[in-house]
C-alpha cells in the first residue's frame, strides 16, 4: 500500500507576482474549495490568546494583527473533476512570500522557528510582495496587488477551508481587507457575508467529526492519507480521494518547489516517541529532543494501541460469554453499566492544554508557527519556547542527538494538507444534496475551533450585531455596486 506523492508548490514573490497573476485568479475561480494558511511574525501574549472570555481572546488577536504581519500566505485550490472515478481533485498550490510596507513587530522565537524550517528572510526582504494593512488608500484597490487578489478570492464565492483558523481570519481581514472591528460579533457578521459559501475549520472537523487521537495539522493529514490509502487497497463500496497536479512547462519549473510526501509504513525499531509531541504536535525541546517526532511513527503506534485494545476487548467478551453459558439461566442477569461495551477504540477528541504562553507562530500545528495552539504555525501559531513547560531531564549516559525538524512548515504546503483533510472529511459525509449550493460538510459549516472550549465559534450574523462600515463599503465594491472604495472607520 503506497500513498506517496510529489506535491508541486509554486513560489510567488515580487519578481513573478504579475506573471503568475492570471494563473492564480483562474485557479481560484475554477476551484471547488480553497484552503488557506499563513505564517506570521508573532502573536504577542499567549496567555491573552487563551483568555476564558472569547471576546477578550478576540481583542488579543486583533492587537496581534494590528502590530504583527503576515510573512507568507499559502492557498491550495481543489477542483473536483467530472467523469472521474470516486472523488478526484486537480490541486494547484501557491506559496506567496509577503513583506508588509509598514512597521511591524517580529518576535525572536518566531524567527527562530521559521529559520529552522527553511524560511528565507533574505528572500522575503529582497523579493517579498508588498502590502499595507487596514482600510483602502486611494487607487490601491485596483491593479495587481494583494488586496486585489483578496477581492478575487471573495468574488469567487468558494468555500474557504482553514485549520485552527480564527487567527488566520483575523490577520487576513486586517492585512488585506479593512481595519478590524472592535467587537467579535461585528467581525463574525462581516465574515459571514464575505464568505457566503461558508468557512470550514479542519481542526474542528478532526476533533469532533473524524475524532482522531490528535488533531494537529501534520498528524491529521497523514492519518487521513493513511485511511484513504487503506480504503483504496481494500476496495469495495465507498468513494475515495484521488489527487492530480498540473504539469508545469519549462518556464514555470524555476518557480516550482516539489515536496515529497513519502510513505513510511511499517517502521521498525523501538517506539521511542516524544509523548508531548505525539499529543499536541509541539515539544519544548524542539530539535534538541532525543525522542522521536516522526508523525508516521506516532500514527503507527496509535494504530498498534487501537489494535491491542480490540484484541483485549474480544478476549474479554469471550470470557464473559463462556461464563454466562456456564451460569444457570434462572439467575437474574446483572445490569450492564451504561458504558460497558462502548467502542473503546473510538478516539475521543483531545482538547489541547491551556498552554500558558505557547502559541503557534508558524502555521500548521507542528507546521504553523503563528497560530495559536497549533504546533506548527510559524510566526503565527507556533509556540513560544521560553514559555513552554520545562522538558524532563535526559537519561544519564544517553547520547544527545540533534534532530532536524520536518520541512513541511510552509504556508503553501500547510494549505495543501488542510485541503486534503477537508476533502477526506467531505468524502465521509453523507450529503443527500448534490446541487452546487449544497454545503460540503454541513456539520462543520461556519464553525471555528476554539482551544480549550467545548463549542466552536459560530461565524454568523446575530440579531444583536451589525456589519462594520468599512465592510459594507468594501462589499459594495466587491459585488460591483460601487466602482470606488471609500476609506471608512469601524462601526
């Protein structure tokens, strides 16, 4: 069984942005859904980002978005192909290197994380695509720039897919759309109108729909890929996910970064797995940890535990059956506990700990370094190592090995993984509607994951909130009601 693939990611920067503009817009317009990921320059106080009050969390994220910046934006356009077996998608992936033209804060830990995972700051400052934050400034709403690209994304009216995406959405709004509103209710009202086809959070889907043992991005992606591969090998009923990629011409080859997604099944050797990384996708020791951070090995270990649980349950049930047969039929049968016989191998969603000051600063749980609470969000969701719990002391006499962290921490590739999880979850959803207006995964529609909370943030306009003035003006422009965009304040 092999699910290995080579994933082409197109690198976009200032020197080829105009050249690739038409291709990006076409990919957006013709897609079935679009997955997005960001890498940020920092997130500020991790404690504030985990505040008990959701309104307080929103204010903290807004402060981060106004003082920090998006360093890289990745988006993956998934187009479902007709007349293909099962669900086959044509996938086009773009990784945009950006440079905010205003002053912004960049946190040392975010820089460290990004550099460890291959982010090129020299390239960013030399060739990053320039943008400014907040409301429009004159004629900048037109032409080839990031704000215009974001407008094209809104006009395409496609389902938007994120992973642990509240921070992503706040930063996208502030950096490419308008000044953030002061109230969370106003923000969610604006989002619901900006993306009428819906926003889907694969972190929420992984925890509450797929119910995997862990929900950080790399784990969820590889788990979905493994399950899909098993389904293909087993055959039988049920559709599977297949991917196709564009074949790029010679003049495009220099822009393409080919990422290998290799299968590492049946890994041998002792399972010396880092428990912290296994559960949450991050480790306070980082590359210095002597235990394994190999996600394939972690998943293999989880599968082994599940298999052992099944076998143990079977033996237990056999013993019960033999005991019951030997007992007199006249003796009253004892009441069974409500939970007895429950599906023990059903993974329970694991909510992440209230990481004191840990936040993703490099998008992608283990692959985001800027998002909060996802071990990978570079500079936008990755953790602040200084605030992370102290690592246990190493065993005496054990050789200290320096580990190279996985190279998947890039916004473009993270967007691809996010989209794959969504495609897999969509495949499992029994949706009776097949119309173009049917929601792709109805149970996850407009629900953004909230760390430490049992319920998601609903992206909807309530009767007690109204849209911001800047948003109303921008929507008129997006949908062609006005030919100009006025700079407006918040509601």
